[in-house]
C-alpha cells in the first residue's frame, strides 16, 4: 500500500511536469502515447482509492460538475487597471509627472511587456497547490472560476513544477492573462461553425466566453492558455523587482510574458515599436505594451489614481477600428451547407489594408446587434484575423436603413433553408447544391487533404460551372480536351493540372479520409481511422458501435461517419474513386515494423559513446525509438557507454536491461 501511495504521488508529479514541458515550455520530453499511459495508470489508482485524490491531481483538470452560477471571491489586494498612453508625448508626460512626485524615478529602470488581449485571472496557491482562481470582476471581488481554470493545461496545479526551483511562500496569489492563440481561435470557430454553434468574434471573447462557462467540461474542450506577469499578494518573501518577479514565476513553472528590460524611455519606445511591427506575427493578440517601473517598492510608493497605479502605464496601438457604410449583406454557403452572412462594405483602410468584406458571424449576431443594410458600421481588423463588424453607429441613422432577414432559400441552389431548433446555424441541405459542391471539391484538393497544386477556388468554380465535375472524383476523369476550351487554359496549364491530379493518387489513406469532408473528421480522427481500417472498403462497412470503441471517437462523429458512407451520392463518388485507382491501402504493419525496429521502445543513454550523444539519439529516433533523460520503470533499455553515471545504478535497481552501443546497432541491423 505504501508503495502504491508513493507511486501515486510520483505519477502526479511526473504528469504535472510533462504538462509543464508541453504547455508552458512547448518542449515535451515524452510522446503522447507515453503520456496517455501515465494518465491511465493514475486513473486506475484513483479509481481504487478515491479518497487519495487531491486538487493538484492532473485528473482534476476536467469533469467538475456544472456550477449553478459563479460564487464571488474577494481578491487579497485590489486588481488594478492601467492608464493609457497613445504616443511618445503621452509617455514622456507620464514620466515627467512621476519625476515631479519622486526624484528617485530618475534612476528607475523599466520592464516592458506585451499587453495581452485576454481575460485577467487571479490564481491562489496554498502550500504550492492551486486552490482557487477568479476573474477580475470589479477589481475588488471577482467570480470564482476555479473548476474552469483547472482545465487550462498551462496553469500549474502545483508549484514549483521542477524539483530544483525555489520553494513558493505558503500562500501566494499570481496574476495573469488567460488567452487563446490566434490559430487555436480560428480552429475553434471552424469547429463551432461545423457544429452549427455560435462562433466568437475574436480571441479575447473566445477566451472570456470559454472561462466564464458554467460547465467546466466545455471549458476543457477549449484551447485556452495562460501567461502570468505579477504577484498580487503573498505570505513571506517576494522579489523586490518586476524582473525578478517574472523570473521567479518562471522558475516556479508558470508561463511568463515575454519581457524587455529598459534603462530609459528611448529603449521603452523602441520596444513598443518593435512589438508594433511584430504584432501580426505574434501567436496571440496584443493591443499595446505595458511599461512598469522595475523597482516594485518605488512603483508601490507612487500610489494609485482611481484604479490605475501611477508606476505603470499601457501604451496602446492606434485603433484598428474605423467606420464605413454597410452596402449589403450576402450569404456564403459552406462545405457542410452552413449559411454564413458577410458584409459588403464601402472600401475603407484599416491599419494599411483596404477592407471591403467583413464577417458577420451568424444571423443571430445581425439581429442581436440590430445591424441594418445601409448602416454606418464599426469595423475592426485585429492582426491577421478576418475583419469583423462590431456594430452599427446608431446615431448616424437616416431612416433609410433596411432591417435584414435571414434567407428562406439557399442563395446558390434556391432550395428551402433549414434552421434546426436550438441551433444557431441555417443550412442548405441539398446535397446537389452547386455552392456546396464547389466547397467540397475545394476541401478535397486543399493542402491538408489531397493537396492538388494549381487547383484553386476559381478553377474549381470553372470546372463545376462548365459541368465537367460534379464531385471530387470526377477530377480524376478530366482529359486535356475538356480543359482547353476553358478560359485561361493553354496547353501547358492543362498538362500541369492533369499531372498534379495524377500525382495526388498516391496520397496516404488518412489524407483521403480527410479529403472526404466528413463532419468532425479532421486530421486527428482521420489518423485514428487509418490506423484501424486498412482501406475505405473496411471503413465503409463499419458501425457506430465499432467506431466508438476507438479511443478519441465520440458518438456524434461516429454517427457522422456511418451516415456519410450510407448516403447514395457519396457511394457513387467512392465507386468513381475506386475505378480511377484512388484507393490507398494502409501500409501493412509488417512493413512498418521492418522500417521501425525500435518502435515503442524507450531508451536512456549514459556515459561516453563512440559518437556524439545527439547522433545516437537521432539514430534511435530515426528507427522509431524514443530517448528520455532519466531512467524509470518505463525505460526499456539503458544504453551504457564509458564511465556511466548514476543512471546505471538506477537501471539495475529497477531491473531495466542495459545494452552496449554495439548491441544497439546490432538490434537495429537484425530488425
Ligand atoms: S499589469 C499594476 N501587464 O491589461 C498592474 N496588465 O488595464 C496592472 N494586461 O485587464 C496590470 N497584459 O489584465 C499588466 N503584461 C501585462 C498585461 C496586462 C494584459 C491587461 C490586464 C488588465 C489590462 C490593464
């Protein structure tokens, strides 16, 4: 029993550490499969001993029951806001004001950080364990969102995460920003849209909406992450400077904002300009930078005006919001038949880019914001996210504006539109709808699917309009004579296209499965399916029950898959693909094993080898093996060189087999 208990504590520590490697450092040291094995072992122990489960267990990141509403949580110190500066003159004026208040400011240095566009979170740790977390609320009292915050993988459930870090004080409260990365935000919106659910206007709203969810299971399914930047309160010693605070937070295992140390204002301004230039390339959205006096005692002694500390200021980027006239609302038909409204605008420049179209999200959004055709509207462009309409300028109305009604028929095929009860989405359910056809073919040929080069949106439209293709399978029957009469097609272009189509016949099974465009079947599910079924024949015969046996496939996706293979028009397309020779089979397991003699084996290396350790590591990885840094029960082999270290003794104690470098090469050679 003692051993099991020890193993349990060890597992918790180990998994929390791997979460940190993965979500905070972006540098995992074990594979997903190994991680899953650790989690499974932890779950088994917890099932047998539910009374052992503690709040810092990684299993507690999901599954808390939905809350009735959020309880209130009083902050241990006011969660302050920031005053704004918009230009160099504002920044200089701030500095001069401070100088008049306190001569010591002349010697002060600054720390400059990005101003993250997310949701402030306040995180309480007792004896290193995350015990409570809140939103900012009014700065005095926030909402208790502990269960939701636990699902954020970048948030350490226990600090310090690494063994060699300084111990935290018995009680410490950390402030940070919960954010959603731009690419995760876009992916989430695609997922919501495909499910007929409401999409979010921007990453900030997505982060806030996901955290202020009464059901933590929903939060858990959202790709939230975190960056921290302050210690709000603590019992015991805390760093005296901002820079040290950030380093301390990092050492404890928190994800910390990027920061720059500046001795003077010229440097601060330079950092601001650098961030402005990098803004679109950053993985997250920022709306400016935050400048803080590094000396925290000085910062504090400067006091507070209202809710804004004097010793820190935000320098905001120029607004990327402008107003223009909404000329029309049009509707796009997606691959799955979802209708999405978009705005046609009087062209307007925002941050150096001319914008003529903007998204309106969905029909509810238009109604809720009371957006009318002819309105003057606010348009926002944020980074590389698609511009969107914030809302109408109500004061500018003339009375000529026309309220908007969602379409009753599909703008592409004219069939009646379906609006399922309880869903946000409106659908065109006509499988022969030309717009859906075009979107489906676009998806089929796209980079992540069959990757047919040179087959863009315009050409797909041309092919469909000319009646040459009805579905993607028809692409494989195109002849040069078909293409030459099309506008813009000369001999060479036609040949190139046909060659690209031909080349796509060799894509692996998973790519073809993605290309089919089954709802909910993206890269991950496609890989799972390709691993379980040798070809599309086997997959098309499967059942919902059988699919659900596969870990990672839920009931909804299972239903979608079976329904897809049942639909007559899809069967027709499959037959055409088969006849055209587009019928990849999964590589036999035996072939894979031959190429990967070390598959699923974990190695640790100790001592000096005949080649640099990195080379040996790469050799093991190239043959399917994994290399980790420390010996554990999970280690399959310890490779022992000259002058081995303590790992040898540990391996012997655990009964892990040891091999020489020559033996390693021999194993690979003999397959
Ligand atoms: S410091 C005294 N640093 O910006 C410290 N705030 O109005 C005050 N924010 O909602 C805040 N990134 O959540 C600070 N690197 C950063 C920040 C940051 C984003 C948010 C903060 C608040 C707003 C300030």
